[in-house]
């Protein structure tokens, strides 16, 4: 397992952007790190530029919302190379899923995990926000980048308790949603969805690992725009560790203004 974990970590790399193939209503920025649905509520399908490595998270942040639509962001994995699609489906659910070898879920305020037949659903342990890593199977992911944060403002401290307990609504602006797959001993993989630093547990099981798996992000309905958040695997930086310690010992983020710290460090501690 240690060898497998080391190999997994070695293959995990920074996300390189969205694929050039995407839905008809999607507009990518020059870096292909930001995807915006420019009209309607559908045809917002996006893919990772490259297949994911085992344990590599594809993480996006909700940047813009659009009122008037019912439904939210959808994420998952597909074994279809986007380049091979004759037409990009209008919807991930059900159109892309109906092509087979695709696993996509709508992001809601709660998320169901799946169990094997006869398996009891274990209680999901919450990881305290000051823990530097999120552990999934043999994968260790630096947790700091996974958690969405509001920009500091007059009333932003009201949200601090939500951030501490990881119950920021999954569909909120600046919420961060990620997807990855974790290999299993039988040669298949489990898909995990991560919402603001919390592992939702296996969302799909027995995914094939013999074919490349691409991330799927459907910028659907009330979700207007998302951007990719690069996640570096490895030890957290000293700067990150300092921020976690400071955040652990204050009442709320606005209290950071009263600390005897350099202004750049104060800003970094309050938000990214």
C-alpha cells in the first residue's frame, strides 16, 4: 500500500485547465482555468484537459451564480475522451451518463454516499479545519486549498462558524467542489466528491481503471461560472501552517485586523 500511495502521489499533478471540447454555451478564458455559461441554463458541459491520475483531485470554485434557474453544479467522471464525442451532450444528466462509463452527480446541500450490498453506512467523521490534510484511502490532500472562503467584509464573520464546521452550502458562491477516484485492491476505483474540504464518501464504486478517466463539470442552471483551483500535493507550506494556527485561535476572521502582524499576512490569513 505504501508503494501504491507513493506512486499515486508522484502521478498527482496540477490541473492544467479545461478541455478545448465543451458545451455550446460555455466560454473559457484565455488560460482555460475559468468556464462561464454565457446564455440559457444548459449546454454547459466541461471536461478536464487531461485524464486524472489516481488520487488526483479536480477542484473548482463557484465564482458566479445566476438567479431564476432551478438546479446547480454537477460533477463526476467519464471514461469518454472528450475529443471522441461527435456532439457534446446538452446535459450531463441524463445525456452524458446515458452514453455509459460516466458517473455524474448533482451537487446539493446534502449528498448521498453509496454502500456495497449488505454494508452498513458508517458515520462520516468531520475533519477539523486545522488538520492540514484530508485523508481518502491512501491519498493525502492538503486541506487548505479545498475549503471555500468568503471575502472579508462587514458581515463576513457571521459565516465563520459555518466554515469551521464545514456546513457552508455546497451551492454557495465561492464554495469549492472536487472529484477524484481512489483505486481499490480489486483493480477498480471508487469516486469521491469533496465539498469544501469534506469527503462525501464513495459516490460511485467499481469504476474501471483500465481506461483514462476525465473530470466532468456541468456549469448548469443557477451556477454561472466556475474556475479551477490548483492543488499541490505534498507538505503544507510554513505560510499555510501559520494561517491555520492563527485561524484556530481567533473568534472570527475580522479579529485578525487587531493582531500585530504585517498587512500582507493579515490579508492572507483572512482569505486567499
